[in-house]
C-alpha cells in the first residue's frame, strides 16, 4: 500500500517539476461523497470456490459516506490529478445459509461480523482536445487516461473462525470529459466519464456536477457520481456499485 502511494506521489512531483513555473496551475480539492452501496464479493482459496455474497442481504453491510482528497496540476492543454480515499464497510448478521469464504465454511444460523476495507488511489491525465474558452460562455472537450488502484482486504469472523483475504486491484481506464460555462467564470457544468473492459473485468466511473465560483481561486461543487467495479483478481471477485450525491470545495492558483 505504501509503495503504491509513493509511486503516485513521485509521478505527480516529477510532472510538477518539469512544468514552467510561469504557466503552472496548482490546486487542491476536497469531496464529501454520500454513495449507496450494492454488490457482491467472493473469496476463493485452496481450490474451494467461495460463495458469492450480497453485501447488503447476506452480510448486512450498511452505507457510509466519506471524504476524498485530490491535488491537481496542469499547463496549457495538459492536466494531471491524484485523488485518494479510504473506506471501511462493516456488517453484522446471522447467516440464513451455509457459505464458503476464503476456504472456510460458515454455517447457517451462525452470527458473523464482516469487513470490507480498501484504499483507492486515483491518478488521472487529461488532454484538452477542444478548447472554446474564448467563445461565448466557454467550454472544452478532453480525452482522459486514468489508473485506479483498490488496495484492501475482506474478512469474516464467527465465534470460532476468522479469515481474511487481501487484494490489490489495478484498473486502467480511458474516457472523456466535457465542461461548459453557463454563466462565464461564475457557473459551470462538467461531465467526466471513464471506463474499461478486459478479460471479463469491467469498470465504469461517471460523474456530473455544477460548480459555482463566488470568488477567484475558489469553487463550490455539487454533483452525482456512479462508480461500478466488476473485477476478479487475487482469488477475489469484487463486483461493487457506489452511487450518490457529493459536495466539493476547490482552491486553485
């Protein structure tokens, strides 16, 4: 986990150093996301295929909201950002059926406590393909290349057994972003869509927002984000949807 974080930081720092100071854009953004969680998880081990477990119905996992931190830099048509968040979902329930998780059997009517925790590292490069900043209220269309890494663990504990499976899932994505000025330099709308499909794995991240700039260098955002990850890596099947409203604050220079 620490190696992944350091790799992203080194890449971001190198990008910052090579840019001319006179043209350098730099900023920080803080989100608070209120997603609803749905999906399934499965952990195999020792040749035993695990049971696909519904996070809500089988494990009793509840929704949580959480903060996201982002830094970004850019020059001209080139933009780079790095975001990070950590989330820890917990569940406490009595099983209605026998299940296998990470090679262990948990029987019906057993009480179990489950945990799904992960860090998300999100590096994104954006290139402005079309820039209409000097036309009417302004707007732009860009191409996006992105790398997300989910690094975490899933565990189940009963009165007699505790088992835990770690996973690291890198997900490259490509996509596009679009922004248009509704009231130039004051109100803007943005849409960002990225996704990928490979080896029966799929990922999609889409968000749309309205931003208000009441003062120079300060933006207030409100929007909706939908994130779907369906991958199978390291003996773990991870098929999770997170979708909901978010609020954000940006300070840039």
